[in-house]
């Protein structure tokens, strides 16, 4: 009877899971397997054509492709330019709003509001702000007078990537602030009281107590934001289209360009596989350096 009840429970559980498994298979697993197979073949936009297997030719092309190396470098620049400010900035915001003061809930809401804004709306708004006749240049012209020359935030190869990075920071700080805030509120207040009795005051308490206890959260935020920065696409697509002079062309935008502009579907699948391996590397680092598996 016990075994029969166990099997009935298992069948019931699988029955509830079956619709989700079918949807995941159709939308994720099967396309992923097809993309893997197409990485070893030569095919164009017409997927009805029979696959012509070419072995490792796409991977040899990837290794020798100078644009692939450039977009990989740009992606890493984007990652290193976004992740440290996001980790430090969101942690600082969480410490700031983790106080029992009047109006603090409104301040938390204000910091979280950018997360609720659609990335399309945010990108279009910042593109207008950054334009040579936009609000930022208008403020600078009013402050500096007629001698001011409008700054091409999105037309300068040196400024375009930092300008796009700022949009990612603006959108992400509030989201990761909430994660850190949850960690801060899980730290017992008695620890800070005991530290104060031992002579630890002010910011010293954060170094002695807050940072060590938030280490799993810091690792989580660092890895999740790294994966998000590696896969950045919307900001680049809506604001710069990879320009100027390919200064903002990231690996995901390059995959999109190869697939839907150049119609190099097989090579795009190979690039996508390389991106998958890169994301898996960050996930492995998350597992290797985190001391708290409960946050996975």
C-alpha cells in the first residue's frame, strides 16, 4: 500500500510538471539542441534545407575571426565597467536605506523605480538625453556659455560604451539593492550591539560584521550581474546599433547581427555556444567561491 501510494504521488507530481516540461522542451531544450547541431553544419536562413555537416569549420572561423575577438574584448570591458559599480553601489544603497527613519520606505521605492521602467523606454529616454541637442548638452551649454561644444556621447567611440554602461547601472542598482537589503535585515541586531561593546563603531562595524556575513550575497550579486552584463543586448541595440566604429558591439549583438543581418545562421549558433560556455564559466565560479549553497 505504501509503495502504491508513493507511485500515485509521483504520477500526480509529474502530471502537474508535464505542461511546464513540454513548454520548456519546445522553447528551450529542443532549440538548444538544434543550435548545437547547427554549429557543426552549414546552413542559412532557410531551415528546411538539409544540413550539410562541416565539422569544426565554424569553430576554426571563430578562433580566427578578428571581429569575434573584438566583441569579446568589448564584452569584457562592459563587464568590468558595470559589475564592480553595481556591487558596490547597490550595497551602499542597501546600507543607506536599512534604517528606521521617517520616509525611508519612499526612498527605497525611489531607488527601486528604475527597475520597473521598461528597458525600451529607458534606452530611448537616455538616447534623447545623450543626443547633441539633448538635455545633458543643453544643461552644459547653459552652464558654460557659447564656448561649449556639444558632446557626442553616443557618436564618440571613447564615450559610447561608458554611456551605455550607465543605463545598465541605472536600471540594475535598485534590483540588487533589494537582494542586499534582504541580507542586511537577516543580520541580528545583537551582533552590532556586541561589536559596539568591543569598541567597533561606525563604518568599522560594517567591516567587522556586515561584509563577512553578506559574503554569499556579494558573490550572488557579482555572478548574476556578470552574467547579465555578458548577455547585454537591448541597450546596445536600441541606443547605438553596435557603433560608432563597432565600439559598443558586444557578443550578443554580434550573434544577432550574424544571424539576422548576414544570415550566417550556423556561425551565429557557434557564437551562441561560445557565449553559453562563458556563462557556464561564471556559474562554475559562483559554485566554487560561494560558501553558502542555500542562495543558489
